[in-house]
């Protein structure tokens, strides 16, 4: 069974204070690891897909990295508008059902001005 | 291009009532799915479809039915609502194959309360 564990559950930062969110996963045959952002009252919004250990992707103040056991979402000099819940999900290679995502419970990030 | 449209946004049901949550996408995505999101539980897969006429169960399918008669629509039916089905429901879609690795597109959700 695929498992995704995110930590911390909640993180409060001051504006400009860089930090990282963690996503540990267990999956037999990783097809991809996904990061999403979710604002209150809205559906998750896609950020990144990572495919193999060592891969990195960046978007504005966000940088996602991947190892064989975990992924990190680094936030550099965050701003209040980066406040959201960040979700991690994995997709495994499986015959007939390659599309299912297993999600973690998310990290609620609050950035204070 | 509206993306994924879910209706209604809010619904209150009495125990035992039935209803259908609507989901439509205009991106010609093959894959569609329904998730429920509960506090402390994360997103859990209810049912999914890899194309018109093909559906399968996810992690928490009991009490829900789906059908996929067209590429665009994927309704979720609650057969006899129970308080345990109080949740926020999200519909999501994506391309299949390598294109699908660009991530799901989610709807804005339906907040359901069963009393």
C-alpha cells in the first residue's frame, strides 16, 4: 500500500524566513511525485511533478527536490501570499491503474508580514 | 475553457436522502476521479474512470456510485446519505499517459453536510 507522510503538519514563518516542507513516501515503483497548493475553500492547484531521485524543479520562490525516500519543498524568502496548504502525492506504476494519486495530509503554511 | 466544473457548491441533505454531485470538464481529459477531503484525513479516492464506459473503485467507494457515459461528465451519486458522508468532495481530471504527468486539474469542490 502506498503511503505519504508530510511534516510538519503546520508551519508558521515570518516574511523572508526560508524553510522546507518534507514529504516521505513508500511506494512500489514510483511513477511520479506531485506537489499541489490548496487555498482555503478551493481545490488543489498543481505545482510540480518529479520523476526520479536527484531531480529538482523551481517556480518563483518554490523549489522541489526528490530522493528515493522523500521530497522537499523549499520556500525561499516567503511572502504572505505563499500562505496555503501544500499537498504531496505519489503515483505508482500499476497495471490498469496508472493514474491514481495517493495524497499526504498536507502542511499548512502561514507566512506573517 | 472552464476547466473542471462542480455543482452544487454547497448542499445539506437529510439522512437517507439521495443526490447526485455533478462534475464536467472541457479539456478532453480521459481520466476523471472523485476525492473526499476530511480534516486530518487528507484526500481519499472514492471512484475513478479512465474513459467513457469505464469506472473503478478507489479507497473509499462504499455508499457511492458513478457512471461515465461521456468523456466530459462524471457524476457521483450518493445512494442513501449518512452523516459519515459529510465532507468536501473534489472532482479531478487529467490526460492519460505521459501527458497525465502534468498533474490533475481539480474542481472547486462541493461542501456536503448530512444531518
